[in-house]
């Protein structure tokens, strides 16, 4: 019988004073549980408030900062590069700005969990 497989997970989310803080806090709660269970969690963001970054780092997660605009040109490419660099198994995506092409590209290489609270 095999043991538990610990995973490397990437959480792609953005949060500022104007947008996304709720998304970050929701994924923060998920990350806390994953860390408690022994998994590695990397937050990947174009925009992340310093106070949120500190909370994320304090629970044992890592942060990969993306350059450019949220869901702008280069976002997908950079996200895929980060996923490869950190040997990611699963991506958790939380936000309204990611289109179907973005989702499809992630699904081609990774298990994807997409959080959509508008359904």
C-alpha cells in the first residue's frame, strides 16, 4: 500500500485594495489546510498587497510575482513558467479575468481547480 503523495500546488490569484482581496482570503484558507497536510503551496500573482503577502509567507507558502497586467499579455506564459519552475501538480485559479483560452492552456498540462463564485 502506498503512502500519501504530497503535491506541489500553485494558487493563481490577485488582490489589491480595489479587486480580489476576497479571492486571496478564500485561497489563503485553502492554502492553510494544504500546508497543514504537508503539501507545498506557491501563490502566483501580478498584484498582491504587502499585508496579504506577509500573511501568505507566515503560513509557509511561497510567492512568485508575475510582471504585467492581470490576465494581460504574458500572464499565461509567466504562470506556466512558474508552474514548471516549481514542479507544480495542480493549479488553483480564483478570479474573474481568466478567459477560456487561459483555462484551456492550463488544463493541457496541469490538473486545474477553477473557483467561480458567479455560477
